[in-house]
């Protein structure tokens, strides 16, 4: 038997194992006392000069902890020549009592160059059953472990995994705390923005009330404006509720077909007598589908709401794949050039006719979501021909 | 009594006009829709040696040049005026009130819209001061 007769692992399972190993984020980290304590203990108990905590990466056998003199200049060896590669294929102890007596190992460079004669290693098994590496002891003379030594080595191997687990959870908690802090900061900004946006129409209503008191002649005109501001505030609060309902859900990235997302959105909007087209080859993305849904919902419902023509057509699609740019096109009345980008402002002059039934918080929300991820939104519009909104989406 | 009102909301100018009509006869009011127009007015009329206003009612959130920027520019022209006006900030801005009060030439900070009696107090104090 030669080195190359070692069975080749199921590549799919091996890919999963590597993924599990990576999830611990331990490869290429610095030595740590808690692991060095374990290898020191292992070598005392087993009476060997060398003890190692090893992790099997795709190409190499990397050492998290080294006790004793390995004779190696780096903290890793090629995976193919390692004893550990074989050790992790079994469930229990892998022991080579005398490497020179085994055909599989006698010509191995670790044996011929480092003079390793004895190896015993326990696999480090993750709670999900993946063997990440080994806790092993190595000696330059043939020997054997007794039963207590074997049991001690197994116990120590388990405690190595416990430390891995603890470090992993600690990292998860740290990351969650960081995310929470970010969410809090964003919520604070958002609350501030909303407070301002609600205060501004309130101030206008109060001004109108004052005007009414001091200029009764024009009271009717002020009343109408007041009502318009009140309606607008109502719309804003509705939009805000919709936004917060979605925003408070944890925004997980999930694999979604944007085509299906838009189709189911259209079903929920329950609109008839609208010609709606979305191409079959819409991209499938791993992204926060909730946000994409809010954006499409706002753009599409705006198109529906403001298309006062007899036959509304709406087309959704992708105008560029890299960068990814979506578009929503309608055959509505168009947006006049004077209005321009003010269409994205949450509250604009009510005097301006175009804003009478304005887009309220809808487009504002859309732009806020996009701005937060560094994406742009813009539109092209022809009076009485229609409007096309474009927006970029970074995954 | 000469007043400048600087606010991008037309209704506010109208409201001030109504208040003033009820409060006094013989006032002079100039309305500006942003800070830049007001500064421009000061600059253009400095050479003409015009009468500077007694009172400025200043909004904060305005396009082109906001109230805070206006105050910075005003610092440059103020020493050249025949008389330094009292500036009252009247805003619905959420900016820190203490910060606004600390700005140069600011006499007071009020929430928008001010009521008639507030404007009356401002004018009354101004007259006593004169």
C-alpha cells in the first residue's frame, strides 16, 4: 500500500466539512494559551515529546497549537502527507505504533525526514458531526498508549472542540451586538427623520389655523389647504406603519426569484384591467427580499394610482445586469420637469398641482432604503407618455 | 419699524403681514424666500446707505441658503450697518435650540408659527430698546 491508496473523500461531503471548519474562523489565528495548555497536558499524560491540535483545510494540515519540537519551520504541512488526514476518517483513536513497520507510512517524508515513529490522534468532531482536525501526540520512537492515556486523550480532544464552540458563540454574540448597535443607530436616525417630517405639516396646519383666525375672508381657501395637509399626514403615517412593520423583521438575505416576487406582489395588489409584463428571465438573487418588495410595491402602486389613462400598462424588468438596475415603466401622465427630483421629497409644496395627490412617504421610503445601501434611483419621463423609474440594487 | 421676514413658506409671510396689520400702522416689511436673497439685499443696499431693519424673523430650513448659513454671512455685513437688528429664529427645525441661541446676533428662538402676542412682545421690546 502506498500513500496514494488513501481513499478519496466524497467531495460534496468534504466541501460541507470545509464550510463547517471555516465557520469557526480559527484557521491562521495566533496560538492561544488555552489550546497550548491542552497540548502540554496531552504530551505529559501520553509521555510524548510532541502534541498538536491540527485542522485539516482543503490543501493543508494546519496547527493551532504545537507542543514540543516538531522540526518544522512552519505551522502547517501539506494535507496529503499528514497522518491526520487518515485519522479523521475514523471515529476513534488512530494509532501508528511504529511508522517504519507500516507500508502506508514508511516512505512518508514526515517519517523519513522528521524521524517520526509514533502517532496517535483523536478526531475533533463538531456537534454537527464534522471532523475538523485532530488532537494528536507524536514521538520519535515506537511506543503505545495504555487505556487510561487513550481515554485522557479523547477527553482532551472533546474539550478542544468545546473551546472552539465557545469561541464561535462569542464571535456570534459580538457580531450580533454590533448589528444591534447599527440597527439602533439607524432607528434613531429614522425616528428623527419622521419626527421632522411630521412636524413640518403640523406647523403648516397651525399656520393655516392662525391665518384663518386673522383673515376670515379667505377662510375657505385655508380650510382646503389644511385638509390637504391633514390627508398628507395620514398618508405618511400609513406609509410609516407599513415601513416599520417590514423594517422590524430581521432582514435576512434569502435566495429569491425577483420574477416570482413581482408576480406575487401583483396578485396581492389585486388589480384588474392592467396590462402587466415582466420577462421570464428575471434574475434570482440572494438578498433582503423584504426591501426589494417594498421598493417594487411602492413603484408599482404609484404607477397604478397615477395612471389616469384608460388602459394602464406597467412593465417591470432589468435594464442592466452589472451593475444590476431594475426598472418600472408605466404609460401614465408623466412627471413634469419642474418637479424633477423633488418627487422623492416626503413633503413638498401643496400649492403645486403635481403634488396634490403626491407620492407621500412612498418614494421617500424607497429612496431611503436605496440610499442606505449606496444605490441610486432616478426616472425618465415624457409628459402624457409615461414614466420609467430606474434603481440600482447592490446585493 | 422695519422688519425683514426670511422664510421659504409663503403662508408665513402672509401671516406676519396679517399680524402686523392688526398690531400697528406704518410698518415696513420686506419678505425673502431664502437666506441668499436677504444677504444680497443687504449687500446691494449697503452702498445706498439704506435704513437697516429693526427686526429680522429668520427661518432655518430653507433652500439655497438656510438660516444658519445666513447668520454666518450676516456677520460680515453687520458691522457696516447703521444699526444692528434683533434677529429672532422662528423655525420648526429639530436643531438643538441651545445651539441656535448661541449663534451670533440671535436674540431669541421660537417655534413656528409664532402667535400674534409673541410678535407683539418682540416689537414692544425692540421699541423699548430703541
